[in-house]
C-alpha cells in the first residue's frame, strides 16, 4: 500500500489548529456503557462531560427523571413577583415589558406578552433602539411608560445593572420586577423584586437559564397560580426553546429537560409565527428538530431583525394567531436575514483584507483590534466570531458611531484563555461604555483613545496568552475508526441530544485517513470522499468541510476530526462527516495482514485490527459478510453487504469454534507461541 509521507517532507496549507483530545477513561466508560446500553465511544463522551456515575447517566439520558425543587422555594422574590402581577391584574393596572433586541430578549418579550394577555392583563412593551440607545432599560423608556399610565414595569433579559432608570421608576411611583440572567453587579438596583438565576447556587438545575428561561418560569408560575397552567404550558415551552437555543444558553439542568420537550413540539407548533418561520427556513415536514436547526436556521432569522430592523416584526410574528400575518412577518425575517448575510460577507472580506494588508500582526499582538468606517453596528459581532475562527486570537472589531467619526463602537469575541470583560476593564477610563463576560462583550470610546485602547488590550493579551494559545482549539472526545460511523451510532448520538453549549455534539477523530476525492462547492466549501483501513475495499465515507475552500487541495493522508451528521438527498438519508479539524498523520498506517483459513467446507479470510477501544478480530466469508468481535466481549456483530448489522453471541459453539480457528491461523502466521482473543463468559 502507499504510505503517507512524513510530516517533515510535506508542504501544504492546513488550518493552524491545536487539538485537545480527551484522555480515554476505559473503566468508567465500560461501566456507563453497561448501565445505559450506549456504545463505549458514547459512554466515553458522557465521561468527558463529567458524568461518571450510572445514576447520573440515566438522568442525563432521561432528564424527566430528575426531581426538580419548587421554583417558589428556589427564587426568593418569586412569590412577591406573583403577588405584584396578580394585584396589578386585579386592579386593572397597566403593565409594561421592557425587552431586548436579541433573540433571547424578543422571545422573552413575546412569551410574557402572550401569557399576560391570555390571563387578562393590560400589557404593552418597549424595546430600546440598538442603533441609537443600546442595550437595556433606560430613562427615556421609563418616562414614556409613566406618561402612558403604566403602574408596573417588568424587564426581560435586562435590568440587573439599570440602577438609574429603575431609581427613576421608583421615584415616579412605579413598581419594578427585574427578570434577567446576566452577571450581578456589586450593588443590585432598588427594584421591588429581582429574578435572576445568578442569585442561586451554581449546583441548582435552574442556574443556567437564559432570560427567556426566567420569563418562562415566571409566566408558568403565574398561570399555575391562577389555575391555567395546562392552557399555556405548550405555547410557552416553544418560545422558551427558541430563545434558549438561540441565546446559546447551556443545555444542562432544566434547560436540557425543557428544550428536549420543546424540540418534540416545534415541528407541530401551535404558534402561527413558528409555523411560518419553519416554512420560510425550509424545515417544513421535518419529523424532529435538532438544536442546530434553531441555531443555524430559525435563530438567525429572528436575530437578524434585531440587528438590522425593528424588533416589532418579531414580536408580531411570535404573538399573532393570524396565519397570513405570521407568514408576512416570517418573509420579512427571511429578507432581513439575507441582507444580514450579505453584509456579513462584505464586512468579513474587508476585515480580512485589512488584517492581511496592514501593519496589524495577530501573532505578535496576540489580539486583533480592527476598526473601519462604514461597517454596520448590528453585524460586526458576527464578523468578530468569524475572525476568531480564522486567526485564533481574541478580536475587538469596531466602526464609527456616526459620520463625525468622533466615537467608535464595537464588539469583542474571544478564545478560552482570554477574558473579554477583564480586558475591557484594563481600558477603564478610556471607554465611554462597556460590558460583557468572558467570551464576548461590547464597548465604545472616543476615537482619539484608539492607540491607547489598542496598547492596553495588547498588554493584557500578553499577560494571559502564550504563543501556543494562538491557534483555534479543536476539542475531541474520542478516537474512532470510520467503520464505526454507522446509523446505529448516529441513533445513539440522538440519545445525547439536545446538544449545544454545555453539552457539545460529540467530536471524534480517525487516524491515517486517505482523502480519495475532494472538490470545491459554491466557491466556499470542500466535499471529500475518505476512507481508512477499517473500511472494506472500495468503501468510502462522504465528508464536508464548511468554508474550507481556501485549504484546497488537502493532502492525501491526514488525521481527521469530525462530527457525524445526516444528509438528505432525493428522499434518501445518508451519514456524512462534518470536518472540524485536520492535521498531518502522527504515524504511518500499518495495514493488517489478511490470512485465509478453512472451517467446515468453506474458506474464510481474517485479520486483526488495533482498534481504539481494544484489539479486534474480523472474519470475512465468501458472501461479503463480516463477523466483528473485540477482545473480551461476549457479543459481536455480523455486518452484511448492505451495511446492516446483527448482534450475535460469540460464545455459541459455531462462532466460538470459528473464532478459535481464525485465531489459530493468525498465530501460526505471526507467532511462534499460541495467542488468542478471549471471549467472555
């Protein structure tokens, strides 16, 4: 066979990545596999997620088994919040919701509007202008609410840091309930009640909720206290699911439990707006939805409106019961999202050109600060994420607030070892406004301060980043061989869903993969046909590498990191590798020798494989069927020519003697003393 060249002899353009492969924990994985009927590969994935006990694995796979504490006991201000809302409704007082212009804030606003209106409240809402006011409750909104006769303000996905606006509301005699999920400031605002999962222990199943989660819990508790919980539960759950996934909230605790339930409901949504959104996103007819369908198809169409247009479009989409209005609003979302995609593409290319044809040096500075006039404030955060993916360093990207170019406003995105909010704090005194957390943030400052801001960010980057950090990180769960990528494994991966933040989709890697064919699709992507030594002669696996056209052609031999996806074409569903990483092989492949032997009146071929989960024996018959058994396992599988598999007990006399004969033939060829593959009792 042709061996791959050594890495030192090859000059190719490959992604500059760093691979972090989770250490194999075979004993723990075997225990989890035995308790859950998962394959050892996926049991290892659970161990990587910190799930090492069988009882915890069962709850992870069936989150409805978890006993939840009462939210009335967990959130100290929840009883008071319900009392304030019920009193306002009984007295006919006007209630006003102040939301946010991202998907979390808009779904939260729609959720509370729907629930409060259904329960008989007089309710209105306001969302600040992204372009002119920025994030969160402000004094202008408070004054407008007061002038319209509002008695109670309810914030969603904001408010925890709005000291001055809330103080003004209380001064005017308005009651305020804050529902938020952002980090707590040292001093809390003087609201009547505050509902924020950051106030409770991190061990609580409620801790990771997004803003829409806190709104969902409040609305559901209110409906249940009025005896109308079942009437609203399904509708609210759908909006919770949309907002939670779109906001990249961790899919752990109650988020995992409720999102799993919500994803089952969404394909048959009760909401006209969600039905219309599914239609324009091309997901009609889907039997089930995965989080990536929301994260990459539905969520961006909602978020695009908040970035470029009036959030009222989304609020109407998610609150109307008129299918015609819903479809009209969904089409607006579609058009705005297409505009967003075009803007992102243009700005990304301009930013790349600026990075590569200027004195910016990402490796030397360990951070990129990219400023350009004329860019749209609403999409530069997306471009920042793409630049992080491309260059592997933290990115601060900005544009001028107006034609005077006196002020710069921007967004930041990061890598794991760099804390955006701490970095911005080092610029305190230079910034007019900033906020964020470890992974992302926003900022504004006078243009004259740009050199000092750039210098301080560079200095901070040098305190926490080493040269080896400046490559995109590929986190890998386990090593696999390509023959393990089958529909059975994919079905088991489905048991791990919903996958997302906090529970990423499994990433596997295979060694010494041959790229048999490769071509560029749509001038952006790579489509590959690949194989390794585990596959039958002529058998290949399809792979797709999104946005990797710049690396064409890839070398013939690589180590490949990937996720497993499905691809539907002409009514047929096939498996596809989604490439997330590639590197030159760390060692040359060793082709196992095939030995022929006779058993009964038939001729067989057999070989041993050094498999990631243990030594493996394969016996081929003359009809193309393969018996596969691993050392120490009582059960093996027979793989037929069409790819179907059947589990068999290899302790049965026929299989036991067949295996013993095969092992004897292999030992006679290779070993002067007998060896065997043990079969467990």
